[in-house]
């Protein structure tokens, strides 16, 4: 795929992922243009100053505003949909706001991208969408359904739409790493439950995974990377080994362990080597679209507590810097 002629739009482009993908694209893909679409003028100004690239265009706007989304999408070839309300506790307390952004906003992006003739759209999802127990996860599950099923609405147009689903990102805004570092000088770290496990992926891994998924997508897939798990207690030991741990209890909407692929999804899931592919259940879908993959067992589930790959305390120390 020749990226040098492509115009890219990144919704939520001033976030941790958007910045990282922009840097990666400028250094490795050399696209024609990257349009950054987000609500925060200050972050856009900071990003403009940071990158100083003539290839960047900045659009102030909200994905809830369909007209503004359409304006930003005109002439775009590749859409990376990363805009979302992401904090679990904020979504729990503001459910209608989360629905308006994560579900209705996604519908706007998909509808307008199809109308404007974009070639490929990939949406960033989360492990919390698999068997969700909180509103954030539920909205992201709806987002996945909107994204994958919207391929049926494309008709004769060339647009193809897919998802990536991955776990917690090292160093992203609001991550537990930042919280632990803030608490480090106090001598005490707070953990909701000492049995808790999580999937873990670096920003660079996430960016490269999205890039490769765009290259290989046919429309309707959910791509899931094979990534390691870690114990939250090990992460605490990596950040502040001398600090005491105070257990505060699991918060509303929080899982003890994360699930990336459910047993029900396993029935139409393939192991592609470096990733899993949850295939869409379309009548026109051909399993040979992604040749070489091996079907997983119907009892398969991909969960953070039963993962075969784990990060040690030393590995976590190297990752968080």
C-alpha cells in the first residue's frame, strides 16, 4: 500500500495514540496529509508547535457534530477513529455523554466517511468491549458493532471498515502508571484488588498494530494483538518497590481480570500468528481473505489471568522507564 498519496484523518488526534501515530506516519509512511480532528485548541496548538510539519492540518470539532465531521472528511482516504470518552468512572457518572460520543459520534464518523468515499476506516476499541461490565465497555461494544456491520451499508462504494481491540497502553494519559508515579513520593500506593491482572501494550506496539491492520483489512474484522499480561502488584513493585500497598476495593464498573476474546467469539476467530482475527459473520465473507490463519478451539478465551505470556517486574521497569 502506497501511503505517500494518502490523506489521513485521525479523530481524537491530539490524544496519546493520535500523537504517536502522527509521529510514526511522518517518519515511516510519508503520507500526503494528516488531518488532526479534536476538540481542544490548546492541545492542537501544542501539537502544531511540537511537530512543525507542513503535512499536518488541524480541525477543531466534535464527532457529535455530523456536519463538521463531514467537512473534515472530504477528500480523505484513511480514517483512524480514536476519539472517545475513555475513563470508566466518568462514563459511569455521565452515561448519556458517553453514549453521545462513543456511539452516536462513531455513527457520524462512519456515515460521513462512507458518504465522502474514504477507502479505509479503522476504529480503536478496547478489551473492555468483550463481555462488558461497565458503560464504557458497553459503548465500545456498540461501537464495534456499528463499525463491523456498517460494511453492509457501503454498497458499490470502495469503503472498508474494521476494528482493532487491545488492552491497557503503557504511558497513555490516565493510565495506572501515571497514578502510581504521582503516589510514589507519598510512600503508599493504592490498589483496588491485589489479585488484579491486565493486558499491556506499548504505544509504539499499538501504532504499528494499527498500521499493519489497515494494510491487511478487508472490512468487518476485529483484530486483536497477542500481548502480555501483568499483575498490578508487579507494576506497583516496578514503580515504587519500597512503598506500602493499600487495598481500596474494586470500583464500580471495574473488572478483576480483562477479557479480550470471549468463548462465543472463538467460534469465528483465527490465530494469525502475531494476532487473533475475529471474523465478521457476513454471508459474503470468505475465510480465505486472510489465508494461513488457524481456527481456535470453540472453548478458547483470551483473558489476562490465563494468558500464556507475562511481564516480569524487571520487564515492567524497562517499559515504564
